[in-house]
C-alpha cells in the first residue's frame, strides 16, 4: 500500500511541478535560479529546504523545526521575515524557529542574503537575511480568472506524507488567494533499526484578499495560521504536544510619480506553545515517582514598515522606518504535584521593541558595475515586566529579579535602552559570467529575550539558566571579498 501511495503522490507532484508558483530562489543580491522540483519534494519544511542551499546549515532537534545557520550565525543574528512579518517562536529552547511557521509551498520567492547587503528589513542581521515572499498576482484583461497548483509527497521511512494547494481567483481589479499545507510523519528508523523520535502533525493555511485598482496601486489584507500537534524532538529533553501561530497583516503600495513609490505594511503575530516531558515520552523518574513538568509559553510580535523608493536614471534611493515589538512569557511548572507548582518564570513577561530609520543609495555606473551603501539607526528598549513576581512554588524558588541579582549583581527589573547603529558599503561587478563583490559593514544587535532575561531555578537536577539584563549590545565588523561564477 505504501508503494502505491508513493507512486500516486509522485505522479501528482510531477504533474503539478510545472505550475508551482514557488519558482525562484534569490541568493545574495543578484543571482536567481529555478528551484528544482526534486529539492522541494525532498524538503521536510522550510528550514530543511534552506539548509540544502549553498552556505546554509541548520540546527536539528527532530523531524520538524530546523533552525537555519548562515556563516556560523543563527537565532536572532539572522533576520527571517515571513512575507514581511517577523515571527518569534514561543519556545525558550527554540523548538519553533520562524521557519517552523513558514509553509514552504505557499511562497513564490525566497531570497537569501549572506551577511549585510541591505539595511531595510530591520536591525541586526549580521549573519544574513532570509525573505519568504508571496508576489501579487497579475491578471490581464483576457487572462483566465482561476489559477493554482497542488501537490504532495510521501516517504516510507517514518511514513511521512505531505500535501499542499494554492488557488488564486481574480481579475485586473483584485484577487483572492488561498493556500493550505498538511504534513504528518511518524518516528523513523535509523540504520540499526532503532526508532528515533521525530514524528509530527502540522496544518497550515491562510488567505489573502487583494485590491489592484490600477497599475500604480495595490492593497491587501492577509490571514494565516499554523497548528502543530505532537511534535517530537529526540535532541531535546521535552516534546511539543501543541504549538499554534496566527498572523494578520495589512499591506499597501502606491506609485506617487514616475520616480517615487511609497509602500508599507503592518502585521501582528501570536504564537502559543506548549512543551512537556510526559505527553509523548515516558516521564523521568525521580525519588521513586514520575516527575512531570511542562512549559506553557507565548510570543506576540508586531511588525511595521514604511519605505519610500526612487529610481532616477542610474541612481536608486530608498529610505524609511521600521518598528518591531515582541512580548514573550513562559512558566516552568511541576504538574506531577498537587497542587501544580511553578518552578520558574522562564520569560517573565519580557518586552523588547525597536524603532529605527534607514537610508540607502545604489549607483549604477554601467550594466555591469554598481556601488551601494546605507546607514541605519535603531533605538531599542527591553524590560522584564514580571521579574519581581515570585513563582507560586516551593520556598526555595526565586523570582527572576532575585536570580539576576544573585548572578550578576544587577537590579532585577533593569530596563535596557540602547542606540544601535549600522552601515555598509558594497561594490559589485558582473563580467563574462562572473560576479565579483567587495563589501564592508558594521552592525549592532541587542540580546534577545533569553540572553537578557531568561530565569530558571536549578530544579530537579537541571542547570540554572540566567540571562544578563546588563549584557552589552553585540557588535559585528565584517569584510567580504568574493567571486561567484555560474
């Protein structure tokens, strides 16, 4: 039966591959190439697809939720935007990086920038930037009003299967786009026949309603969600029985003149995540009884951007504003006791926000030579709003503020305020199939919620995790000289 399911899925996939909207990958700033259907077919998720690209790796704890690594840098050193939205996962152990909430087959383009080649998408990004994009569909007067694709894949080891669909209905004045993706896998067997915990079940879907009144304007409202169930992680001490993400976004673009275009977007995302050590694995035994712990957590992110762009002959100019606000909260609880005891406020209602402005210029000396550069400044504010709240647990449990003071001698409710500058200069030359480039950049990054404020008491043999609220911003100075040939 599995063999025939594999045959059916392969036939369906092959029939639909030529119609798949995900047609382009952009690496760096200048190179694009067709995505191989075989690569799409073999990727378990977006993180798995990324690590198959040159120069990109990934941290893997299970069959899903692979955390990208570029130039040895990961986590918040990469700016990963899902259709212009920042999505910060709800797991302090990074079971759910942003790519876990990016349904691969719903995107039209994926751009991978290594290092800093632009400052338009937010602060930091020293390792690089990954942009997942859905492109506005274009309908001409005589085009068919319906277009779309669907497909699937099957893998016998672990009985993994996946199906997806994209459907667009519209005309020259507007469109409705819907997309959905379903994936399920059981644990796989390694070469010695051992079962490796890696199963998962994921449902992802959403829709975009767009208005395109003329060639100079486009507006859209978007909704999408991800529902993950029973995600197992052999490389971690816990699994995730539930992880949900919801995103709502508004976008607009208007060409004000032959030279200037104004565009912007605002989005809201919420992630509700639960991990525990007993739902999907045997609970560890301590003092003769099962010790069951869980961590319910949530992450809420607001992203906004406004940008003005101009093209005047060989000169391109862009300047604008970015705003970003993330709130994270997580509690470690002992659910094997009665009543349930809180052992730590892992993230004591941490709020981190950035407000920044940027300006960039690209000068084309010819079709083969160009010089680009830009500057950026961000004001960052971070604070733990519940750091003085002591968990409702045993007498030895300390509040986050007490742990910070004990480890670093700093006030537990310390608010961080920093100015974060960034700049880059890049020269590129295309010559007889070769792409030469040289660039220099400087950037600073504020620590994330875990680096600054995570607070776990040493309980049940676990190590203490204590963030440092007084951690200085991280500075990166990079020089790139390279050649890319095709």
